[in-house]
């Protein structure tokens, strides 16, 4: 069988329920039994990739038709160039972005993009790295491009789909797939895009530096976040909606103590609106500071909460409901 000349690939984004940031090495190792709990979302990055371009060039076409031509000199500052040239040093890679998450929506869109691109180029060159190798490669290339440490929870959600618990352990993290009834989750989880763009990398780095410097308040907050994540995992496995809500609230309360940028005033307003209209727990996705909010609510409450958010704030829309079962996959 001949190698494919073009592939179409999709990978889901994610929402973190509890324990985010702890997946950034070596932060989680400083908090025993740290775990990050997240879920893949039915919001996908979709790419069409081929090797029919000019040698030494990576051609990137955005959904609106904007074309960028990238060379090997761009690998230190551009994720597309970094991933493409890492797997195909000769270049010639053409990337057409068919769909993607809203810009800076806080649901790990860049990580999903990087993973989907790596999977596609690997298929085209006839050498697809193992799942753990793909995750490590894209994680490390993102860190190089961003200039700050990055974790891997986003990449595993994009790779596997479903609901995951990433256990932070010495030597290697351990991935646990949580067997949660998809319909049970769909009735209780809504992700709402605020329209407020966030910047997760620098917020995380400021917080991590304070943790490494031994700031007592930061240490206490991360201890609380680690405990909340363990309780969230247990609540999900027991299908105990009250326990999950309590854990999410605890995580968000502690996370807001990490830095004022985590929840600016306009973001707090959305959290308050959702809470006043039936949500039992609300938190920012990712490092906060904008982007999307995860809303945990009773069955049947989604429409009322979403309507209140749009009517009272005049911004945003429902981005996703429930979890995506499938992870990164070839469409053709």
C-alpha cells in the first residue's frame, strides 16, 4: 500500500474540571497525589494536510483563507513550523485549517492543533510516533514557542477523548480513563465562551514562580486544588453530582487566590450570572483570565443559564455540552 498523499484529521479540545496547572512539570510533584481531571469537548480542530508544497516551506492556510509561508527559521516562534519541521525536516507541508476553537477560548485549542498536525504529518511521512511520544513532542515544542513551561493534560484529552484523570507521578504521569456515562455528563456540563480572550501561559508562569519561591498562600492554594481534583475524580466515578459540584467550586475558589488575572471583573460577572440562574458550580477553563467557563448544573438547567448569560452580559455563546467520546482520528 502506498503512503497517503493527503490526510484529514480531527482532535477535540478540552475543559479541565479540577486540578489544572498541576500537570505542568514539576509543579504537581510538589503536591503528593496530585491529579488533573478533564474532559474532551465536542469542539474540534480539523485539518487537511499534504506534502505537496515547496521544499523547505510550510504553507499554513487559516479558515478565512489567510496564507502564511513558514521556514525552518520560524520553528522557535511558530507552532505550525515547529511541529511540521520536527516530523518532516524537508518541509513541503501544506496545512489547511478547516475548523478550530475560538481564539484564546481557554480550552486547549493550540495543543489540540499541534497534536492533530503532528498525527497528520506522521501519517504522511509513514512514521507515526506512539501516543506518549506525540504528547511529549507537542508539549515540548509548545514550551519552546511560548517560552514558558507547559503541561500535558490538553494533549491527552486531544489524543484520547472522553473523561480523564492524569495522575502526576515520579518518573512518568499515569493516565486513567474514567468510565462516565456520557448522557449523565451531557445533562450536567455546559461550556460557555465568554468572548473575553485569556492568556494562560504567562498567568501560569507567574503563579508557578511564586510556588517555587515558597510563597505560603500559593502553596496552600495548590494543596487545596490537588485535594479538590481527587474529590472531583471520586465524585465522577460515583456519578455523585453534588460531590462533583463541591469539588469544582473548591478548585475555583482556590484558583482565584493564585493571581488577580485569573478572574477579572467582567469574568466574575458571568460566573455570578450563571450561579444565580441554576448553576451549582462554575469555573474558568484553563488558567482563567477570560476564555470559557465550565458550568456544572442540574439536568434541564442549561437553556435557562445560557439565556441569562447572553441576555444579562450581552456576550458569548454556548460552546459545548457534555464530553467528546473520540480523540484524535483520521477522517479520510
